């Protein structure tokens, strides 16, 4: 896993408003809606973002205090957190989030890499499988003959018990013991050079295939239980980028590692295809083509108008900025922030509450509804990124919300006495 530097986002909304009812005092205001990454669901003495998706979720899944369920407001207060992103050139889409989460929580097969990287995760499965299930593994089909020339190598890898009590060894030697030894670089080299039969495919494939064929239910349970992406299986992405107190961000590191690896694979594939060396199909989580299209579409918020008009295609624009890695990261990070705000955290019709922000405005009250978040030119005198945060601006269209109602009664008065005298 690469060492990824995550930074808190700092978001300012710029919007139009009026200071009087005759609408002759139109002004533009800046509202720092997310400060230092802090996302509040409920904060009556400050500011919060009331996303109907999150409110509905916590209404159905309230927190507990002891044996008693909390009310909605208390539960919401418990789940504030800080939204974090890396300063990166890898782009986010809901599709690639969905793919990574699904792939990591519904994996049907395990690989050698899985076992070597996370041996503890598969420990119970491996220790319950012994080589009595596949005794042919120790035949000359797979391994060299055990003799005076190879004895020292076998004993060093398997232990002396292999040569002295072979039948008992095969009956009791577990897959866990094999992989514990095999994950050591020196022992793995010893096995592949001096124990494995010449010209054979990697011998460990025999073991992996056996596990995948005979332990499907156990693998499903292990993967779904232990995956760092399990809590996002139902497309509940609130805590994907919003990290609550004491929560881990390992899933984010893994996610961006996978985007980076996928981009490099697709870049290599594009080069091979251009030469006519057609390779196997690769999933398109991050591709050079879409990367350049995003740079072109959102680059206009970071370069001057003349440069943007001159370099008027994704390919031209990329060639214009390709040597400026910082600018590329700025553009992609701005796009990423826009995606997670508009698709996850501040979706259309979210309610913004502020104790003080909307005072003295027309129809003054504490609430506004989000109609649209709009990318805009970033102010050149304000640093987009520093060592701690990613600071940027968006235009926003608000809809006023009345926090009171007028009730009108229509009455029909009847002269009862006159009616009775008819």
C-alpha cells in the first residue's frame, strides 16, 4: 500500500442574495460551508448539512446508549466527521467506487497474493486443510525426488519430519505451515529452485486451486466479514470519504492504490494496442482517455481564458499542461471534490442550516435548500492546496425555505335563526 497523504477539504460556496425586499441590494456572499473537512449532520448552534439520504438512514439505524436507542438528533450528532481526499491525479466516479466495493466484498476466489499479504485473514481456513487431501502434491509430478542431492533442501523447507516420517508428515502438514514458510523470500527461492520439479507451473497454484474448488462458502464468509469495504456494500458511502473519530482510512488508501494501478495498466494496454500487441481486457476504473477529458473540462477553472481557447481539445490541453504535475493534481482534485459533494454529501435538495450565515438577507431565516452546485474559476490569490487541506470555491444556487406557515381559514356564516323560520 502506497503512503498516501490525505488532506481535509475546505469548501466555500459563493452565492447571490438580496438585503432588502425590493431586491435593489443584490450582493455576492462567500459561505465557508465545510471548514477543515468538518461535516456536521446536526448542529443547532453552528452550521450543518441535512442530507435526506443520511437522515433516512439514521432514522432507521439509530445509535444505542446502553440498551436504549437514541433519538435521531443525538444519533446524527454522533456521526460528524472530517472529509478527506488526497492531492492526486486519479479520478473518482461512483462507478469505480461501486466496482471496488463489490469486487472486494464479493470475491469468489482467493489468490496467492491474498494469502501472502494477509495470512492472518485466511489462518483458520488454511490450518484446517492438510496435504492428505492432495498427497499427489509430493509425487515426482510436482516435486523433485527426495534423495541425497536434495535432502538438505527438503529438510530446510519442510523440516526433518518430511524425510523421517513422510506418511505422517503428509497427513498432518497444513496449508498454513506451507504458506508461512513460503512467504519468506529466501525460502520461496529455495523451494522454486531446488524442490519444485523442473518445467512445472508454480506449485502453489495446486494448493490455491484446491482451496477455491472446495472451500467456496468459507471464502465468501471470510471475504465478506473481513473486507475493509464490507460496510459500504449497500451503497452507503457516507463514511467512505468522511472519516469519523478514531476510524480507519485504510479503505481509502486501498481504493486510491487500485485507481493508480488500474490507470497504469490501462496506459500500458493503450501502448500495446497502438503497436498491435493486443492484450487481455482490463477493467476501466481510470483510463488515459477519461483522465484527459476531465482535465480539459475542469481545466478552464485553473488556466487563463486565452490558453484554454488555444488548447481547445482534451489532447491539446493535456499536452499544454502535462509537465505541470501540480496543476494536473489541482484539476483532478477539484473534480473529485465536486463529485463527492454533488453525488454523496450535498446532493440536490439537501438543507443547509446556519445559525448566523443568512441573517439580514431577504426572507431571512436559518435554512436554505441546495438547488445546484456549480464549478467556478478558482481565485488565483488563494492557495488550492497546502500541507493540511484542499481549499476551493463553488458557485451555488439556493432556494429559500420558509420556516413558518400561513394558515388561511375560509368561513361560511349561516344565520341559523333565519333558516329555522323559513
